[in-house]
């Protein structure tokens, strides 16, 4: 509480609140209003709100991991839950939690909390960072106190300096000793970086484009069509610079065991004001063109070529359940058939549309005869699916991540503040640390021991190397 | 001399399993029979377990020709490795009492449950297309090291509750007796384990955060989006939120002790769901270690 009050006293907003209060004719209501405003700001930036929001968002996020998020409300309507529960889940948009208004409101609240907290706490933090020394605290309640057997002198203060402490005599016979002051800036850095990441995510959502584009081998797609059919198109998004993307070839590499090794798409990108480039795209290796990323995302069978009595015709394939494909029906000998393909590694099935029974198997390149007709599958026409993405928020997100890592590197370090001072006629070592009192106590005991050993042996004895290095 | 790597891999895992299990017994003897020497036997066995885990990882890496943390079993051996590393860091740095007694069963459970996985999750297999990236070397190992740090933080929290429980029963036994020094000792141990939990979370939290960041960068490279709310991502965020709440709560002094250690246990539960539980929940993009 004390710390919060300190932060409030030094914060610019409350200085302004106090200032306006003094200038105005202070009525009771105005005082209440400003009091309320102050209380509201304190609450918005408070640690309690932060903890509550963190745990609340954590709890809310669980819903989205239990209920499928990409299938719309139908997932709930057909679920075998209690009708009341279904009603409730539908009301809170449990089928799309992370985009529901209330969830976004919680995230926004965290964003505001983070901003207000940083705003309130940064000025005192920065001021403290600028200080070369801090006077010893009057109260000894929160400090640990150890007796020192002798007064400070150059050699004894070197015990501390050799261990990375900075020593300053801020008043006669009063020494301030500290180490790792920079750690104090860590939390602020982390908060600012989280701010940058969230801002980048919002900017990306507003001005980004995300599309799933299937392209058949030999065909191409233009920039404006990608943007037009995009799954996600932010309200502030700009149209892409014109280009045309052609799929030259698509190849799936298999391992000897039959597992997929990698998917490769060879694409050609032409633009009116740039050189034509041919590139291979595979999973983990996107093509990047002017901030637009093309990812190898999915693939499928678009059509097959059927040879019949020496002539080739093209049958389109539509996806059936669980990754299988069905061709459009065709007539052979007065009977209607279709081709059912479960996977490229297996023979296709010839299915009669009358009773949907398989009447034979087909392997590409091998013809069969039915009545007077000879027919077979010549080849399959694959399509390669690209995820096309343009996200202008990413540089800001990555910048935030970089800052975050810098802030995180500071986290394991501890800032220690020690005082060597007189308590009555004894010399004492006092200390405090914001992270871990037990460890500090132990460290202080070690320091005091080396110090006192030196005192016992007398000033002439000095210190040996092992003592300096510490244990 | 030709080294039979697959055999060495098996031997390493078996050694790690036995030594960590026996280490627990040694630490137990040390406590019950009050034999300080048994603690050193336990530490030695834990050291052997560390060597076993390391041998297993090296052998698997050479057999599979990729980073040895690509399926569930491999990741659990990696977890064991990091758990033992952080155990020794804690032992050397902070010298907690009876820490091995809590850490060794956790290490043993890690490797024992790994060895009980169905064969399909254990064998060396080539990587699927989405995993063929240098990011797997960075992201997975960082995330697992954060899991290990949280596991040790959980062990420290258990240590706290252990001493609390002992303090409670001791107080009953010595009711009315002048056991002041004993009580002071217990209080010191409580404060120590509370702070040890905090220190270990201070280690795990940045690791988890860097793990999530590298994961986001990999996702941006492979799936075209740095965040897609898939169950594993979401649970890692939930874990992150819980530990962030812990760190913020720890700043206010009244959250030390019971409440703080309770939150550390909650964080560990969230971490377990992120690591293992999500595989049962629903399918997502992270469906590599899937349990069908």
C-alpha cells in the first residue's frame, strides 16, 4: 500500500488532479469527484486488478480449449449437454470465445491496467534509478541487521567492491552499497514490450489480410482476387500491389516408409514493376513478396483425366468425408459410375451410382474394359493450397518480443541495497532486496563474516585472495 | 569399436529410471534413519540419472538424425534431463534440506511414465513436414527447460507444505514444551522453501516466455500466423497467466507462504495440462504428441 501511495503522489495525472483542485472553488462534490477519479485511476492501475484479470482471462481461455473453435455455433447446438448449459454457452459465444465481445473486453481491461500501472509507477522507478544513493530507512522492521566488528576503511570497502557492489559515502560515517540497480527497470521494460506486442496484434488485426488460396498446377491467381476472397480482411487493410502467382508444379516427397517427407510447390511470381521470380515453397519456407507471405498450407486433388477409347476427358473431384475424393459421374456402356479415391497411394474405386457399390479398382495408367468400352485413369490433377498473409503489425510484435527478451534477461538478477552505518556505538550492516529476503540474509552473513574476519586479524593482516573471491 | 547407439539409448533410459527411483529410497532412509551419508548416496544416484538422461538424448539424436525432443517420449527424457540439471543447480546454489526427497520422485515419475508410453510414441521416427525446421532445436528445448524449472518450483512448494505439515504435527507433540528453537527452525525452513519456490519460478517464467515467443516466431514461419489460439498455445498462455499472477502477488508481502505456494501448485497443474493434458483435450495444430 505504501508503495502504491508513493507511486500516486509522484504520478503526473494526480499532480494535475491536485492542481486543478487548488485552483477551483472547491465544492464538496468536486472534491468527491476528484477523489473518485483518483480512486478510479488507482484501481485501474492496481496490482489487485492485474492479478484478478490474469486469473480471470486464464479461466476464460479454458472454455475455448474444451469446445471446438472453428466450427461455428452448430457444434453446441448438436452437443448432448443440458439445454440450459447450451443456452448459456451460446450466449457467451463459447464456440468462438477468443473473439467474443466479453473476452476482448477482458483483454482490453488488462491492456488498460498495464498502461495505467506503467504510467503510475514508471516516474518513481526512473527517479529511483537516477539516484546515486538512498538514505538508510528509519524503521528497521523490514530490514535485516548484522553487527560488524570494525569501522569501514578502504580495504574493507574493497571486500564489497570486488563483489560488484557500488559504495558511496552519502553522509559522514554512512555508506550506501548497492548492486544490480538496472534490475529495477526490468518490469517496466517487460510491461512496455507487452504493450507493443498487444498494439502490434491490434494493428495487424485492423490492417492485415489472410487468405487461403488453392491453385491448380498450371493455373495462376492475381493479387486482387486473393484480397477479394480473403478469409480475414481488416477494415484498414490496403490492396496488394499487383502481381500474379502461377503454380508451375506441385510435388509430394515420400519416405520409404510411406510417410510424407515434404510438400513442394514451384511457383512463378510476375509483377508489372518487378523481375519475374521462380521459387520453391515448402512447409517452413514461405515465399515473401513485398510484405505478402505465401505459405505451403494444404493440398488436394482437383480433377482427374479419364481416358476412354483413346480419348481423354477431365472429371472434377470433390472432397468427400475424411480426406477422400469423389469424381463427377460419367457414363460407360449406358451405366453411370463415379470414381472414389481414398488416397493417392491406394487404387481408386469404380463405384456404380445406382447402388453405390464398388465394382472394380483403377490404377493410373492401366486401362480396364467394361462392355465395349476401354477406359482408365490417366492422371490426377493436384492443387496446392497457399495461405497468403499480409500482417503490418508483425514488426511491432517482433520489436515487442525483442524488448521482452531484454526485460526477461534481467528477471533472475536481484537488486540489493545495503547500508553500513552506526547503530548506537556499533557498526552494522543493514540490507533490503525486493526479491528474496532469505537469500539476501545469507549473502549479508557471508559479507559480514569476511569483514569481521578481517577485523579480527587486524588491519595489518589485509585480505587474501581466497577471501576476496568469496565462497 | 562400433557403438550400438540404439542399445545405449535403452540402457541410458533404464539407468535413469532405476537411479532416480533408488535415489528416492536413499533420501527417504536419510530422513527416517537420520543418516546424513544416505543423502550423499541419493545425490550420487541423481547424478547417475543425469548421465543416463544425457546418454539417452545423445544416442537418440544420433539414431534419429534430428533433435532428440521431437516426440512425447523424447520430450520427457529431455524434461528429465532439465529437471536433474535444475535439481543440482538448486542443491548447489541454495542447499535446501530434504530437497532430494521431493525432487527424486518427480524425476522418477517423469522417466517411468515415459517408459510406459505405447511403443508408437517412443521410437525414433523421421520428422513430419511442419517440424522440419531449425526452430525445433530452439523452441522445444526452451519450453521443456521452463517445464523443468516449474517442476522444481513445484517441488519447492511441496517442500514448503511438507515443513508446514511437520511444523503442525511437531507443535501438537511438543504442546507446552519449550521447543522455541525448533519452532524457529521450522519457520526458517518455511521462509526458505517459500523463497526457493519464488526463485525457481523467476527462472522458469522467462524461459516460458522466451519459449512462447520462439514458438510464435516458428508458427509465423510455418503456419502463417504467430498466434492462432490452438489448445496448446492457449494453455501455455494460461500457465503464463497463472505464474504472472504469482509473481505479481508475490510483490505484495501478504501473498508469501500458503497462498503463494498454493498458486505455484496451481501453475504446475496448468503446466501439466499444457504439456500432457492438452493431448487428450482436442486436436489442434500441436498434434504431434497425440494420444488417441
